[in-house]
């Protein structure tokens, strides 16, 4: 039986390193953390950064996040709906950290589809959990993979997922006038079920 | 005619002594501006555990008349706050090696502000670092294992330049206006966010105060 990716903490070190490396690209970071959780990544990476927005569904966790980072804006609720409604648009966010339990694409769609001021440089760090489903050949049933299935074939999606991630990020970012300047992606975690990727976007 | 040798101007040596003191002896500098994330603290603790002390913390004796009476002759930490804090976590009596300097207030401020930033101005020679890590990693020793992990993981998490430019992927995006966006609008949140934006305040707390003040004003101050 495979491990539940929700409980796989083996990727924390990589997650943290990836974000620390990406932060070097942004001079004055203003963070948007879409899934705050218990604030572990904040403790390890973002502590000391005064401006940011964090979203979290769980009321208990939200309460903790608001005491953990008093200068940030803390939203309680579903991050996709909140982002689409303009949560955090009072700040010019230039560093987005997406760490959902499953796939990241609906969150990125909501972010790039929202009305907000866009900075010249935008860093995106993502942990994505779609790979397990793609390995089980379930890609045909995932709306974000529509069109991609035809390009790679349902059975091959998992083999190409990091490059698919790059392609999708390029497309979504291009909708608001960005091009991808720097990039990294890799699979990790138990049986390689997680995909981490990061991109630095610049205004084209 | 014999040429006269010009003596290069020597830098002043401001070091006035060395010592070892218990962690609880140190007076932290109230002007220390550095924030140390947990990851840095853990990494430092790990290094100190594996290797031990290889550098002294810096303490300013503050003997100059320019210091106020309250500050004068109060040896105060200038560099090494995290090392002292980590030592304190292990026990107040743990002895920390230190170097004494004797600086005036302006000099201490300058050192506080510039010491780490000057260090971070160094550029990385990736090739040399790679060689260094390659030469160190791979053995059975735990430190080598750690460096091996560091080397591999740093490679994974390092960003690479994208060579092609402009092209937003290999697919035709079509008419953006016709694209269906998975957006579900929350009316209350939208209104609230719009109100926040209309205040023109970058600080969210101030924006909320502005909105509240407006409503109080509308309600005749009640």
C-alpha cells in the first residue's frame, strides 16, 4: 500500500531549500502562501518577512497563523474561492507559495485569473500532488490535464509531468503578461509521488 | 639613487583580547537587526555539534568616553548572537570563545550594519564549490553524508535559466476573452477587498481603520 501523500513529510527539507533559493531572486518579497497549515514553512523560510498573505481553510490553524505572523493578512476559507474574489490584492504579491494536498492548477488558475496589481518579477514555488493519480492513469479525469492528455497520451503523463508543469505555468502566466525566465522541477517524496517546481516570471 | 620603500598603511588592530565565557554572561546587543530563521539555527547547531567552535564571537568592551554612562564598560555582543543563543539552549554554563574589541559607538554601529552584508557580497564560483563538495562528499562519515545530501539537493532546488524567450508554451492559447476561468466570486469578500483598495493604504491595519473611521463619521461619531 502506498503512503498517503498528505502525511509525507520527507519533502520538507527540499521544500524549504527550494523556497530559500527562489527568495534570492526577489529583493523585497511580499509573500502569498495559499495553504498556511500550521505555519511550518513560515517558521523555516519566511519568518522576518513583514509583508504577506496567508490562506487557510481550517479555523484552528487560521487562529494559530494570525498569532504567528501579526503583520500578515490571514484569510480563513477555501483558497481558490478567496483568491478569485481578490483576497490579498491589497498587496503587490511577488512571491507565491502553493502547497495544496492535491494538484496545484486550480489554485494557480484562481491566482492568475484574479484582479490584482502584478509586479515586474513574480516568483512561484509549488508542491504538487497530482503525480500519483497520473501514475494510476487517472489523468483523463482531471480537468487541468484536458488537452495535455491528447499531447502525451494518458499513460505517459506521469513520465513528462515536470515538463508539463513548465508548459502549464508558462501558459497561465502568459495570460497576465509574464514569461518564464528561470525554472526548476523535480519529483520527490515517498515513491516520487510529489512534484516540486519553481519559476521566476518576468513581465514580457 | 636608491629607491625609497613606501610602507603600506597598516590597518589598526582593534582586537584587545580573547577569552571564554559562560553563555549566560553575554549581553546581547539591543541594536542587533538580524533575524535568524529556525532552519539557520538548526544548521548552526548541527555544525557546532559535528565540528565544534571554529570562530569566536565578537564582544565590544565599550571603554570609550563617547559611550553613555549606562553603556560604558558594559561588554556587549557585536557578532555571534545566534551562536550564543544556541549555546544558551544547551545550558547557561556552556563556555563560548570570544574576541574582545574596543570600538566607539559609531564604529560599533558600522560593524553591526556591515559585518554580514559584506560577507554576502561574495559571489559563488559554482565550479569550485562543486569541486569542493565533490571532494568532500561520498564517504561514510556523517559530515560527508550531509555534504553529499547538500550537494544533490542543492542541484535539485537550484533554478536554471530558460533559454527560449517569449513563447508561452507549445500550445495555442486561443482567444483569452473566450477562455473559461474557474472563478467563483464571493460577494462579501470582493466588496471588502474593494473597500480596502479604495483607501489607498498599503498597510492593511491602517486600511481597516480608515474604513471604520469612515463609517463612524457617517454615523455621526457614534
